C-alpha cells in the first residue's frame, strides 16, 4: 500500500524526481555535474529572490544551520535568537555550541514573533552581531512575518546580520532575499523543493560574505568560502550526494515552470483546505489565522485522544502524519503539505481520519475542498 505521507518533510516525491534519482552516476568533477549544479543553484536563486549565488552542500537542514552560524560569527559574538518553537531553539543551541554569546527572545509556542516586541528589545539591549530568525516554524505550524522582522533588525543598533532558517518555508511561501535585506538563508532539499533528504542549501548577501571573511568560529566541512570557490569551478569541495541532486534538479525545474507566485498561491490554497478539513473533523488549530503556516498545519489532540493509538490506526490505513515535538509531544498532530501537493491527497487523508475518529470524513473533505477552491479562485490563470 502506498502511504499518504503527510509529515512536514521528507515530502512525497513526483515520479519524475524518483526516476531522475535512478540515473547512472557521473563524475562529480566533470562538466555534466557543473551544468547540473549551476541549473539548480541559479533556479533556487531566482525562486528566493536573490541575485547572489546559492550554494549546494551535502547534509541535512541542521547542517545548513551549523554552516550559517560558523560562517558568519566568531566565539563571543553577541547573538539574539528569536525563537517560536523547537527549530528556533535548535538554531540558538548551535550558536551557543560554537561559543556565541546567545540571548533568546522567546515567544509562546504557537504564536509568531512580534516585530514591535523585537524592536523594543533591540532598542534596549547592547548591539548584537546577528539576529537568528525562523521563516517557518515546523514544530508549531507558524510562519513568521519575516519581512517585517528583517526590517526591524536592519534598523537596529549595530546593524546586526539577519540570519534566517528558511528550511520549511522557502520555495512554498513568499520570500525575497535581496528585497527584504536578508543576509544569510538556508534550506534543505526534502522540503518544498521536492527532493530527497541530503542537500543543504545556503545563500549569503555581500554583507554576509564580508562577515564570513572575518568570522573565526571553527569550520572545515561547512566552510562556505571554500564551497564558493569550488562552485565557481562547477564542483563541490567534497563528494556530493549526486543522486539527490538529480532529483532536486527536476524539483527546481518544476517549480520554475509553475512560477513562484503560483506555487505560493497553491500552497496557501491547500493550507486553507487543510485548516477547514481538520476543523470539520473536530480539531482545534494551534495557530491564530494570521500566523498559520502554508506548509504545515498543527492541531491540538482533543482530550482523550491518545496520540499513539490514533497514530497507529492512521498508519494501518496508510496515512502518516507527524506528532508533536519536545514539550508538545503527545499534545498535537502536525500535517505536512509542501512540495508536490494538491487537494486530493488531503481529501484522502480526511477520509481516513474520519474513519479512525468515527466522524464524517467525507463531509470534512468536502469542507476542505470548498475552502481550497475559494482560496484558489482569485489566482489568475496562467
Ligand atoms: C524549520 C526547520 N529547521 C531545521 C530543520 C532541521 O532539518 P534536518 O532535519 O534536515 O536536519 C527542520 C526539519 O524539519 C525544520 O523544519
């Protein structure tokens, strides 16, 4: 039985991606590799709104977070980590692990960071070298107002670097690296990019490259200046995950063909459908409407609904969703909808959930579809 994989990454792969990944190996120091690397990097650059270069490194998203830290900071640097959930905390922990003087500005889980509160904090505190932000907090299903937050940081004393974990939002949710003054952003292949896990994605502004030249945190595998030198030659410093790149090339090509505004609108519409469908099943959503993510939706497990039992029954019927992380383990479910998503897979999932919960899953699927279609309707046809 094929699973309906509704975790927030890895995401289901289009068959075209899977077929590409089965291609024969090539020399990673040969011309074919260079062409592929350029095609992927240039495609991602245009999708995230930067005229700068995009680096492709072999590793997971957490590796990309580590790369962001060690390539821009020195031990003892004052860093503000704006955290709204488990991944914001992880970013802060990585900074601390490499010797940054990390302060946290934590907002309640399930809410977005408030730009006014950030402004007030920055006005009162000694200058920071960098501010760490999360674009889309996968642990709580919340998207931050990253444009507003970045604007606040860029006007703050000391003009801190704006460093963004864009792992589960980039590609699917509006993002303008250059236009919004972002200095460094990272992502990972297994999210909206429709690739398998294994490729970390990073892009740096000119300001971030200058910071990189002065940064003294220890780095070797994740040396982005080295990666940049090799990328100019169409190569990577170390042997890359070639097969994952084959698939990622297809994923990026599909996103480019769709057009990023359309991709963003599709994700918004699917998210509306998921929100309405889960509510029709009787779930209460975690985030307030304005904060809700377009790539992952979190809902409270109602009293008496045991996660392990509920999850096992869904899995038995081929539906795989994610549970809560950390303090929210056993309290919420998380439903992923990024990458290759339309509404039909969501409708199937609601049918299964209705069956498990003994409520009308078809009615929930229909409610979700109506919300999806209403959200999609205003999008101009291509
Ligand atoms: C926002 C965010 N940051 C970081 C990570 C960590 O990425 P990885 O699991 O690929 O190391 C994830 C993974 O879900 C994420 O969603």
